[in-house]
C-alpha cells in the first residue's frame, strides 16, 4: 500500500513544482521587481531645430506690421510633477521649437523605474492622491513613447498632427498596470 501512495504522490509533486516555477517566472516577467533598484539617468539638451541657426523671421503681428518671431525655443506651458502611485518630482514644459515643432520636456525628473513606462500628453485633470492614479486613460491622450530614463532631463517630440492646445496635462504612465506614477497640470506660460 505504501508503494502505491508514493507512485501517485511523485507526479503530483512534480506538477505542483512545475506550476510554481512557471508562476514565479511569469510574475518576475510581469512585475520586473529588479527595476525598483535600477535607475536609468538620461540627460538631454533641449533640441535645436534647423531654423534656430537662422536669423529671426518677420511674422505679421496683430496690427499688420512685421515683427520678428522668436529665434529659439518658446515655453508654451509648464507644470510641476506630483506623485501618484510612486514618488515623482520634476518639471514638465511644453516647448515650441523655432521650426514650429513641439516637444514635451521633462526636467530634473525623479521617479521609480518600472515596467512599460510611457510619457502621455492628456486632456485629463491632474488629481492628487489615489483619485489621480487611473484618470489619464479615460479621455484623449497621445503616447509620446517609452520613458527614456526614470531620472534626468529628456525630450519627447509631439507628432506633427497633434494640436498641443487640446491637452492640459502630462503623465508618467505605467501601461502594464494602467496607473500613473506621477503627473503635471500644464499652465499656460
């Protein structure tokens, strides 16, 4: 009788062990806990568009006269990052370059690293605390790409067909868990 129990017990133990190892492997892939101890610092300068090297061009003003347009980057709006699911700080600026293109610039960013982090330009209001964790995918948003680093200063180009005036906030969004790590309300400059 003892021998019969052992024969049945061994395949069951093997199956449980296989299931546990598979579950642990999936959990490590999904949560990527090692990223909590790995910082990626990115330090990018504000981009210089091809037009920045030229003299200012004359643009008609409201009264019909010609006035030079700014030769360099112009900050259209900015805001301070607040923490949501992870402690997050830094400044966000929406910048128009001399060639008319736009970038979202994160300056002095400091947040946790995590799986599948993105930079989103959104029309959602920024709410403090847990109330703000999940609001950014409820409205209109544009993903500007993967977060380049969880620390430093970096730039994210807006696609040419995106009207920056339609958006009022920026979120560091974890696409895997649908949660904001931090966000900034953009106030017009």
